[in-house]
């Protein structure tokens, strides 16, 4: 069907929402609660648009396209409405961007900037909750929550876990575990990844760096064989955060507790940092040349005395294809044995 | 991964998917919850995936072959086979028919403990589906009859023609990030890269020419055989890169004993693992975030791994260490970067022939990829199988080598849990997981706990003929009476102190999923 959005004629698909059709046409309608992989929610009212001939604004994320409708997404009236919505949200949101870990990566902050929201014309009661950080992974600051329900939807719809939902109503509404207990779930961290504000953040990333200070490198998770695409956020020489890659990937925006949260081993103080040679039962630090020379000397002695097949090599399912290829090449062409295997059987 | 959504029935056997492959499990859950797929879960434990299952077959550990044969028997008896597929794509179907005679639902119920109605239902559900996927992991393979178990599954797939198209097939989920790739590029005792046999003269010649070296045509030892050879003092030295057999091997008392006999051990790793502690030389290596290269995932997808940070102090990339060592040893290696190494892999490996780093953006490429213009292969066995026709093989039911008795009355099965990974070297050094799950545990049924007067959280002694550990009891309905489960990540209560090193005679996989233990307060 044919629709017109911001004077642009678009061929829209049946059942598509205005927001989706606009997005395909390169028209960006701002939203806080919409996520393309989740059900349509219509909660934040930021994505309101005008349809010619209708006497009220509609939420573009829940309104399906209709043949020949004419939509405006960015009129003065619409912008004023959005600004009011943002003012209302911010009237119950702590104004502490300067210490918030989400700063620079916060949709609410970006929209407040775009719409010039500064003063709070709606002074009144604000929700005040203690920060919940008793669980091992996630800092949950409900005073920052805008109740967009992305976290509850991702938990239920994508993960099939349903650990959290919104309890109570109105001013008292809050995302919670049953009986509002300390978070105890699979800790996949998908709720953190979809949170548009600073309500949910990674515990280990706290205070480690601002988003604009980090470099981002796309790579593959080092745990199971699924091969999830991950983005490493790096400040200086330290990985401070992991998120599912936004590019096309086998995991399609999801990770598990290991991929999301088990990366600080990289900077563990226990890392081996120097070659070691055992002398009288104790490890002594050595230079690379000493360690390599000693290893070669011992391997050569043993090869000469007992033959190539008296030496074996265990390669690694954790290492890259390139590491593994060179390892087996060294065992076969260098040492001269086919005694090479890895832990495929465990 | 998204293939699960195209299946009408998904049959998961011996895979605790939501914990060991959580993101792959999302596809299964989505297929069941939103696409109307039916789910059959066969696992001795009431794993999380059972929440979504239409049928749970809770068979006793080690009885997989009997269960699968039982399903096939129902399918044949009820005439639910795919006759066209059997005639055109397979051979030796008639040979196995006779061997299935004894596997009546009644007989299979007796062996597996699964009610016969469920066996019949599952068989019908699987056979009647237009498309059906099977997922399995180590729950199938880590048995002395592991090869038989996989063959039984292959029989099931072949008899119903559920392979070679999207939404159908037999899928092992690989447990480690690059176990597929390590196999592909020849880290195996019987193959060069691309599964080219080392004892085939043509291959030997090909690689001698490519590598400029004399090569042995004698099959090498598998990892488990190396431990035995070290114990017998036939193997004198080992080079271990990024592996920790002293926690992951079965019967680690024995493994330690064997490794201690080595005259020389060099270990290249990122941490001082249990294995590194025994080494004569330890070489500090790099982790995944500190090097460029590729991993090949469980769907044969070759993906780029990118260097993000520098390794600490003098630690360095594994490929650089191997080059250093090889050159010092007198076998020359010259590569400027991992991209060069991949070019050599591509030149010598037919399945990887079209792979080079400049092609591996985004989703990577699924092998076989025979040339630079090929976009990769999503589904295998479409027109024919690697060997031509799909071969039916008789599979006997061989019970686990060690069965419970009066002295050791419980069956112990081992595996992973969600929060930790393998020998814990990485996850236990990560703050969140380490705070979340600090120690190991033994899962025990309510019935057994009551009988032995064991409370949840209480310390118990678990022992087998090979060793003993002290461990916290977790009383749960995950396991049935007579069965206990221990995750193997925790060195302080190492499950592999107890496990048996009986091997599958073909695949040389140890029977980590079933041995006999006793539990005392």
C-alpha cells in the first residue's frame, strides 16, 4: 500500500507500523520504548505522529499503516508534544547525568538535548528507591527507570525466562522480581543491553570510563561453540564492557552470562606475564630466549634418544584456527610426529 | 542458528542447551513458543528446557542407544519411515531391522525407565513431522558406547529422511568456541587440515611438498591415549597449549600420575593452570581479546576474532610463540600475520580454499567454501552424503562400563552449569560469576536426600573407586532417585576425581557421563 510520510511516498507492507515503514524509508522517529525485536508497547509516547484528517496524535510504534494515509513526524505541534512528554519523564528522573555511567549512550539524554529540555516545569514528588546492587552483576537504579518495559519484554519474549515484570500501578509502578526480591535470574544481561537509560548498568563497568573514551572492537565470544558476535569496549588497554554486536550476527543481539559478564579474567592479576622455567621444583622467571632455548634443547634430546613419537602435543579448542594450524604443523613437520590432539573429546 | 524456527519438531538429547549453549537455546525456545514447533527433550535430568517441552524422556544415564533404538523400532513397526528417502539416499536399511527386534517399548521402558507411552508418542511426533531437527552434545558422546549412540541417531534420521534441508538434520552443538576449527585445521592425530588422512600416501606427499619436510604416516595418539602412553613411559615429553587436562580429564589422579612421569612438559597458557603447575617450562600466552585470527563455530561458520588489547607484559600471541619455537627447533616458519597463516590453510584445505581474512566481515563464511567466489554452504548433505549413500549401522545397547552396585549405589553424571565454563580458569577469575557461584555442588534427589538424611547445603563425601571429594549437597528435583550430578568446573571439588577413564573404542571419548559413586555424610 502507498503511504506518505513527511512528504515522501512510501510503499508500505500490510501490517507494518508507521514507525517501521518510516524507518525503512530512512525517516527516524524518536522512541524510548520501541525495540525492533520486541512486541510493540506504545508506552513512552515519544513516537507520536500526526495523521492528516485525524484530530489527535497517534503512537507510530503501535499504529499500523493504512492505504493512502498522510503522516507528519516532525511538525511544530509534534515537537512540542514530544518536548512535553520528555519534560514529564524528566520530572521524575534524577538529574545526575554527570555521574551516571550511561551518559553519552543514553537515549533520554540525547532526546532532552535534541528537544532542548532544561527546566522542569512539573515539580512534584519523585520516586526514590535505594539502588539494588546485591546481585552479582547488575546495578538496578529504579529512580532512573522510565518504565519502558524493554527489560521485562526481552526477559520474557526473547529469553523465555520471565524473571521480572512491572509490579504495582501508576506512580508506584516498578520493575521487580516476584515479591520485589533481589535479582536472581540467569543473568544474561539482555535487560542491561536494551535499557535506554541508566536504570540498569553493568556492575563491573561502573566508573571505568565514559562511552566516548572507549574504543570499540567487534570480535567473537571465547566461550561455547555458538560463536556470538560481541563488541568489546576498551579504555586504554582494558576491556571495560561487553555488549552484543549491533551488526549482523548469529546471536542477533543476545548473549549469556559468560559472554556478557565473564571477561574481567583478561586483566586478572593472575595472568602469566613472563616465561617461567622450573628450577629445583620452583618456577623462576626467564627471558623468552632462555625459555625457548631450554625447551628446544630438551625436546631435541628427547627426540634423539627416544624418537619423534615419544613427544606429544595438545593443541587447543580455545585458540584460533591460525594458532592450531601452526601447532599441528610444528608437531608434524618440526617434531616429526602425528601425536597431536586437543580436547574435542571432553 | 535460526534454523530451529523452520522445524516442526525439535528433539534435544543429551544437551542441557539453555545452560551450555544459552544463545542457541533461544532459537529452540522461539520455535516452540512462537512458531508452533513441538519439543522432545531426552535427558536424565529435568533440565530447564523441559519447561518448554511437549515430552520429557528422562532416561537413565548410559541408556541412550536403547532409547533411540526403541524410537526407531516404533517408527518401523508403525510404518512411519520415509521409503523414498531410504531407497534413494541410503543403504543397508534391511540389515538393521532384525537387530531392532528386541527393542520393544516394554523392553526399552525396563532399561531406560521411560514409560512406554512416552516412547511411542515421541517416535510418532518425530516421524510425523514434516521437518525435524535433532540437537545433541556430550550427553550422547561421552559414553563407552558414544559412537553407537550417534549412529543410532543417524539411523533415526535416515529412516525418516529428516536431513539435507533447512529445518531438518542432526546437529551436534560444539562445546568450545573453536573445537570445530581446531578439528578442521588438523589438530587431530589422524588428519591433516580438512580431514585429510595422515596415513594416505597422496596426502603425505601433498603436505611434504607444501611444508618442505619429511612427514610420518603413522597415526598419532589421541589426547586420552597420550595420557596412557605417558603413564606407560612411552611418551616422554609434551607440549600443551591452552589445555588443562589435569582438571578436564577423567580420573585426574591417574592423569596427574601420568603427567608427573613425563621427562619434559612445556605448557603455554594464560594462567597457571593445574597442568601448568607440573610443567618444566611455562610460556605466557594471549587470550582471545589479544590476538587476530578466526574461530569456526558449531555451524561451520568461520568468523573473525580481532585484537582489542595488548597481552600483559611479556605475554604474547600463541602463533608468534609457535613460530619462535619452531624456528629455534630448526624448522623454519615465516608468517607476518595470522592472515598469512589463513592463506596457507586455504591453500592446503579444500573446505577452506575460498577463505581469506578480507572476506570475513560480518557473519563470516560457512565451510565448505571451495573458491574465492563461493559464498559458503549453509546445509550439508542436500543431494548426497559425504560417503555417497547414508549407511544404516546396527547399534547394540551396551550398558555403561561401570554400573551402580551395593557399594557404589549412585550413577554420577557430570557436565557444565550456566555460570561457569569448563575448568573455570576464566570464569572463576571473573568477579560476577565467581561471586555468583563460588563452589561446586552435587545434585541429589529429594528421595535420596531424605533416605540419607542429607540437608540442602550440607557437606557430603562423594567417592568412587578412583577418588573422593567433599562437596555441598544441592537437593533438587533436577535429578531422579539414584542419579547424582556434579559440574566439573571446580578444582576444590573436582568431579573428575571420580569419573572413569573407560573409553569409547572408536572415538576414544571417555565415559564422563556415567560412573558409580557413593555418598556419605
